């Protein structure tokens, strides 16, 4: 199993941009991303300095990525 590093919400958005997710809008401290490719998934990323590991794993899973694919971004 791959290790997850500490990452901020903004840096996570930058990484997800490489696989087709663009910022749709922001509500409070949550950034809403939408995928430009099919399926048009929608992700909610907390705009925090550190994202909890469980939350990060859930976002990676919702994005349709494995941990290895995410770490290679």
C-alpha cells in the first residue's frame, strides 16, 4: 500500500487538474470540482492547510484513481 503525504486543499486541486478536474465553484471553505470527461464526476475538496488522511483517501477513490496513480501525479 502506498503512503499518503500531507497535502493542502489547493495542492490537491492542482493535482486533480492533471486528470481533468476543474474548479466549478467554491462554497465557504469547500471547493467543488467537476470532471471535464465522462463520467462528469463532481468532487468536494475542503480548502484546509492539511486534509485528513481518511478524507484524502475518500476523495482519491471518488475521483476514480488508485493510490499509486495519485502519487504519480
